[in-house]
C-alpha cells in the first residue's frame, strides 16, 4: 500500500474537524455542491482547450498527414491494452525531470492546500486533473516534437 | 551517412547536428513521459526498484512497482489502480482487493495527483498548469517600446 507509507501527517484535531464538517452536510447539499463543481470544471476545461494555439499552421501538409497516420496506427495498439512491459522505450535524451528542490517545494505547497479540503473536494480534484491530462494528451499527441 | 557526418565533424571541428523531425507521439508514449515524473513524486526510488505513477485515463490512476526479491531472486510486481468515482476513490490492488480509500491515504493521493498535474504540465507539455499557456523559454523577438 504505497500511499499509506508516504510520510505525511495530519493532526487528530484536523481529522475530527474534517469529519464533523462532512457529517454535517446533508445529502442534498452534497449533490448540489457536486453539480456546481461539475459545471465549473466543464467551463474551465472548455476555456483551457480553446486557448491553446493551433500548431498545424506551422507544419506542412505532409508532416501533418504523417503524424496522423503514425498516431492512429499506434493508437490501435494502445487501445488493445496498456502494456507495462516496455520493449520499445522511447528516446528520453532530451527529456529532463524536475530537480528535487522543485518537487519538494511544490509538494509542500500543494499538501498544505489539499489538507484543508474535505473528502468530496479531494475526490473532485482527482477527477478534474484526470480529465485535464486526457484532454491535454489529445491536443498534444499528433504534433509533438521529441 | 552517419559515418560521413562524424568524419565531417572531425574535419571541420563542429559538432554533428541531428535534426529531429516532428514525430507523432502516441498516448502511450505521452503516458510514459508523464510516468518518468510521476515515479519521482514520492521520494527516492529504492535501488533495484522501478516505479511508475501515471494517469491512465480520465478516471484511473496507476501505481506500478517492480523489484527483485532479495530472498528468491525473482521479479516481483505490484499494480494498484485508483479509480475516481463521484462518491469516492476506489482502490484496486493487484486486481484483488477493492475498497474506497479515506483519511490520510486519500489526502496523499490527492496531493500526488495535483503535484503530478503541475509537474507534468511544466515538464512534459511545457505549459503553465494554471493558465494552460505555452511556457516560452526564449525571449520575444521584438520588444514593444512606448514612444
């Protein structure tokens, strides 16, 4: 259970506060809150997607065609099932991971914010970010440079 | 051709310039790039371990770990899926145990997911995680001046 082993702490008082807050909410309040969040998420996701530049204007027709064919052929392979045994690792020569200090700073910043959320808000956060990642992949995949 | 380029490089003294054509990245390849960052979010990875943490689809997050058992010398793997439902996060470990997570474990997952999003947006897609705008590393070609 890897996440349980992660060294993060929450005081007993904070846990009780959070539980009592969530218990105090009625089912109707939860549902209404959920609906409002969903609407806000969709609006935000739509705004983000519409802001992105169209890279196709910088490519030749041949490059666009090649990228789409390549993507669709390999997507079929992916859709057959995600293969965790990587026999064809991609070239990570120019890929850099963030350094440890950046990760630690971001980790602390995010952890402080998330600790204040209730369970439902945390769940919605996870759903929201999953949807964004898929959306970003859809925009980036055909024309990325590596 | 590669040999010719190397020879030319030795003669002229200038390094070989490799042109990287635009290449279509599949969703799977993007996930692998994301996982390179995801695996680093929980501190140092023990020697002999390989760790992946990635967003598989809009509702599924995967933690995968591989290591060699020091007693038996055999390869061991553990795969945990976190499925996001509107009423909670369902955890499925090695396809056997299913339960909704809560408390500290849920908090930790939420932190990991948010951190993953922020780091991946910057590290893989070179975009600001809040605005979605492309992060430009080069200064603008022209500077507007007020006259």
